[in-house]
C-alpha cells in the first residue's frame, strides 16, 4: 500500500536555524531516506523549498486565480515528503515514528487513494 509521510513545519522555522544546524537536520533526513531505501519501502523522497516560492492556482468563483507565496494565512507548510510502499497503516506509522523530523516538525501519515475513497 502507498503512504505519504508529509513533513509539516512551522513557517519561518528553517530561517531560525544556523547554516550548520540546517545542514545537520538535512543530513539526518537524507540518512533516514537512505535507510528506508535499503529496507525496500521508499518509492520517493524530496525536500521542498519554503512556500515563499510556491504558487496557488484555483478557479474558485469561476475565474482562474494565481497567487504567489508566501501565504500569510498559513502557519505551517509542507517541507518535504517520503512516499512509501508498505503492507499497511501500522507499518507506515512505525516508519514515521523513526523519522528525525518528529523532533522539530509534525509527520503526517496519509494513505494514497482515489479522491472519492472514504
């Protein structure tokens, strides 16, 4: 089964780190990804740039709207993800418990499924 581990960070938290601390945190996440790769459960992993570089597109109210980040109403942002192929939800949760990001962010575990699945 496919699961996504999303790293949900407080906006601005990255900027508060020294370059050395930022490299240390990034390296710990890459080591975690390497471990998952060796275990055969990792499909993909990627860090995302801060949402200052994001764009939101919607057709709400019948007209296409494009909004550049940052998004003032957002208190958090998705900072990266790990896409897993595991047996079940419990396996995904167990892997999330080992993620270094649980020490400075929230790791959200989501099953991949069609949008009309409940």
